C-alpha cells in the first residue's frame, strides 16, 4: 500500500470546476436554502397571520336565511407590536446558542451537526401552524428552535469550509454557500405571497402551507445531505486522491492540525484580538440593515406602497435575487484578484467591504424618499441596488472572519454571529416599537437609523480591519519553506529517473509561481 502511494504524484493545482469540493459547496448551499426558507417564511406569513388595525368597519347585519360569517379571518391573530417583534426575534434568541455551538464546531463532526440543525428546522416549522392557535408563547418557542438550527448550521459550515477549501478559494466558497440564504428567501417570498393570497380558501388553508412547505423542503435537503456529504475530504467517497492531497497540502500550510490533536481554544487571544472585534463590529453593522431586507420588507411594501399579498411576495423576492448574484460574482472576483496577486487578502477585504457599506448606507437612506405607490418602481430599484452593494460584504468582512484563524473559524464565527444576533433582537424589537401604525414617517425613521449603522464600517474596518492569519491561530510552529520546496505533494524519494521525469513534466505543465 505504501509503495503504491509513493508512486502517486499530485498536481500542484487542482481545478475547482469540476471538483468534489465544488459539489460539496453546493450541498452546503442547499442546507442554507432550507435554513432561509425556514426562517424567512415568517416575514411573508406575518402579513397574513396578524389582524389589520381596526378601520372602523362594522359587520353587516345578518339577513334572514343568510348564514352569518365573521368579518375577521379566524386564522388571524390579534398580536400586539411587541408580540410581533418577539416572534420576529425568536430566531435570534435561538441564534445566541451560536456562542456555544461555535466553540465546539471545530471539534464536532460537521456532517452530523448539520443533520441536527435540519431536524430543528423541520420540527419547528411543521408544528407552528397548529401551535399558533394555542398560544403566542408556543409560537415564540418554535421560532426559538428555528434559531437553534441556525446556531448549529452556521459555525459548522464555516469550520467545514476551512477544511474543504484552500485559503484563496474560500471567498468563492463563501459566496456559493451563504448564497443559499438568498436563494431560499427568493423561493419562499413569492410562494408565500401566493399562499397568503389564497386567504385560506385553497391549499392547506393559506399561510399554514408556508410552514408545511418549509418543513418538507428541509426534510428533502436532510436526505440529500446525509447521503452525499462528508465531514472532511478524506471521508468523502467520491473525491479523487489528487484533489484530496491537494486540499490536505494547502490546509497543512495553515497549520490547522487535526481535531483530536488540536490545542485548546486560545480564548484570551481571541477575546483580546483587535482584528477579531473589528470584524465582529463590521458584521453587526452589515447585518443590522439586512433585518429590514430579510424580515420587514414585505411589511414595508404592504404598509407604505399598499401592494397586494401576491404582488408583495414577488416584489420582495427581487432584492434577494440581486443579493445572491452580487455575492457570487463579487466573491469570484475577489478570489481571482487575490489568487493572481493583484490584491493581498486584507486589501481585497477592505476594498470590497468599503464599497459595500458605503453603497448600502446611501441606498437605504434614499429609500424612504420613494414612499408612494406611484414611486413603487423606483423604491424597488433602490432596494435592489442596496442588496447589490450588500453582497460585497461576503468577500469583505465575512471572508476576513474565516481567514483570521482558520483553526478556530467555528469559534470566531460563533462569537461574531452571537453578537450580531443580540443586535438583531434589539433591532427587531426597536422596529416593531417604531412601526405602531406603519406610516411613512415611522418607516423613514427605521430606514435612516439603519443607513447610519450600515455606513460605519467605511471608517473603522477600513482603518483597522485585517484578513491575515494571526500569530496565535496556528496549532504548531510553521517551518518556512524554500521556494523550491514549496508545496511538495509526497514524501517519496525523487531520486529515481521515473520520478524525476514526472516531476519535471509537472513543472512544465503548471505555473508554480501562483499558489492556488
């Protein structure tokens, strides 16, 4: 067996298309699609679940031989603005567990952690329609369980990305994987708008079908994930020896080490790292305005622009589609620029993040100016443009978070998204308190606050942000390699004539001056 391994020569490069690791990124993307469907469904369904404010209409008097029908849909609930805010933020309360799950993400088996996440999403969505008629508290608890699913999935996926992808491919991988959030939202908003438009007269009673559909999608993704995924490349059945060795070599250059031999988490170094907290703050400023895009956009279109449920769902999906395209294209561009030496990792992250924050802040600030039905087209265009800028945060601060300490990416991701979840809870409760009547003036306040927060990283992340691996991130001392010793692919002797010829041929057919 060893003799056979000695005769295998691994290419200095391994194409990402086609490859097993690209297929794996699509599997992770599917998981985020299921997560987004299971979390974003509340934004459209809430418009149908909650009774509209009293408009002083009274029920007509019952006539003889005519059956009396209640004016209000019996499946609508008189939840106060605070209760609605708590339901919106229930997922974020569950996401607070990301601090614990992130701590363990780099030690646990990522495949089965994501299986547990899918189970939480399936159960919480399947039970919500029945629970809504029982009590508000039960609905909040089920949304909390959905957030726990998010808390399991996000750190596990970040940890797996650092084990499946070389450093310069990670921006592209992050764009594909996290793009699943936008794909899921893009699917559920128009479908949810159509189901809400049925008003309970058709498929599964209207809005309850949104949650049942979410559960079915998550169950299908769970089956696909269990069959085709693996915790790391060496456990995947379909990966080639060449690709596995290529990934292993590139990961070893970061000194990540094996889970079993990994040293304990350097909590002191992480919690006192300026680079970490600058990235966390930038992530919070990125996520804060996206609460409007992901949770409250259908409500804005309903309150201010007066769109119907069906049109509302279709229009609300457009910015999500733009966000997905922006993330994928900008992440691929960032990978190309860094892989070919045009930009260093930190330069790339800062430039993309600066453009993202500045553009997002300006567009959000301009949105309330288009607050009438006649200006609806312009409002939609500006919101789509805002999401196009928001997509540039993926090769920006989100890439920086996984590059700072690849061996502890799960821990750092857990800390970052836990802090972001705390601010999201505050944001949703604040928005719900401001939007008591849903007037244009109230929405203007919401948008201007979000615009101010969105633009802050143009200052502090541009000045102090970093995407370079920190000194404390390695598990062992890195031994510098000479130029001619870089990225050796086997320990076998090169003294034989056949091996020397093969190695020489490899040098002729590959550009070794650029590390993939």
